């Protein structure tokens, strides 16, 4: 599908596209949402909890399509489990678009780079991977990545991440909106993690109130994404944050690039050009050549990317001769609710 059409559909699903055409297409998609909802309900009742592992299973998921900052939270959770003496084993589907040249997704590549000692099992049949892991990795708790709609696997703790900036799009299920399930599904969750609370601060109070009314027993933890360091992808070394105080080209292929752009600006960068691709874009040598050409045309010596993009651009580093590829690494920083969250983890591990 043409990238312009994809972008238009994304805006429509988030209630940003208006006009007569938007109303017409929205109406058609709303009708299709009814069929989608029937399919979701059938799949839910036919597959729910048909596999139960002998290990503790913590599901980390979301109720919307598009990025909510799930990968940094999975890293945070894996490290928390390890600090408590419980090895984490991450089980994920590892989705990538069919046209991608990568066998594993950008998120999987990130997890493997950051969590060097943590097994990351990739595959569509996560129950089968869990069964295999129980033999190959004799200890540990499972983290079921993107698991909220993977109903087949029973879980002991169900965590749902919600982006505070735009929690539920236009409030409709796919394909008319960004919801994977109706909001009533949030009653299944054991806890909520609100991400990007700094940029979505105007929504946080009402969002917490709505979640409390819908699911009063669930914990709510607020977080932000904090920049930890900058790495030069070509030179393979960490640089001080002050290296960003310069004229730069910004490139990213994440679902919601606004937070990344804002972070780069806060660190003092003057963004002279932006190349924004759709989420999960499979970078090619032509893309890398284009970025390098844009830099040379505009007299820029630095390209700033996310870690998620860097794992896909790394193989094209030779295209950036004389140009620094700066990678912003980020991690979850908890604002509030961590004590209650950790108590939930402790109860689970002690059970």
C-alpha cells in the first residue's frame, strides 16, 4: 500500500482526518468494524486459556495498534525480574512486514542487543516456544510480549500499556479506529502502565479516573521515556549528550514520532530536515543513500535515529561516509505507582 494512503488511514483512525471524503471512508470502515468485532469475539471464546505453562507468565500488551513504548518496558520488567533472582524468558511473535528483508522484527533485534543474557524466543506459536523453553531454559518466568490479544496462553499477570498522549484514537475498533478490542476488554487487565505521561499530562487525570471506574482493582503506574545516552553507530562508541547540540537530520520509522522529535529538540538539536517513515519500515540501501544525500545537500554532518531504527540501518553504515549516525537510547522512568506494581510482581513470584 502506498505510504501516503497508509498515513491518511492512520490519521483517520485517530480522528484527525476530516472532510466529506473522511466521513465517507470512516463510514465504510465503521461497517467493517462490526465484522471485525464478531471475529474477535469468536477467536476470544474459542482460544482463551487453551495453553497453560508450568511457569509464571507475565503478559505485556496494549489494546491499540501503533507504538506505546512497549519494548523499553519489557526491558525494564526483565531487569526487575533479574534483580529479584528470577531469570526472564521473553516470548514474542516478532512481527515484521512481508516485504522486509529482516527475519526478526526491529523490537526483537533491540531486545537481543540490550538484554544480552536474556533468552528471546521468536515465533508465531508462542505456546510451542514456551514448551520448548521449559526444557532448554530450566529456570525463569515468561514475559509474553504483545500478549493481551494472544488469548491462547493463560497468564498470571496481565499488564496493559496505554499511551497517555492519545490513549484510544477515535475510540473505534479496527479498521475504523486503532482499538484491537473494545475498551471493555480492559477489565481483564491486572494493571495499567501509562507511557509518555509528560507529553500527555493533560490526559493523565481523566485517563486514570476512567481506568479506575472500569477496573478498580488494577494498579496504575505512570512512566516517561528518558534518554540515557547517545551512541555513534559508525564509530561504535558512546558520546556525551552535548553532541546533539548541532544542526542535524532526523530520521525515524516509529508509529508516533512526535515524542522522539521533542526529545531531540530538548537536547539542543536544531533539526534542519526530517525523514519520517511509517512504523516498521524496512530500511533499504536506497533509503540510506537518500539520507546521506540529504545530509550532503544541506551541509549536515549528523543523522539522529532511534535505537529501533538503528538496528535496521546498521548494515548500511558505509553509506554515511563522513556523517555521524547518532542513536538515542531510551529507557522507562517511573513517575508514580511503582511500589504497587512491584508488590504485584512479588506476590506473583511468591505464590
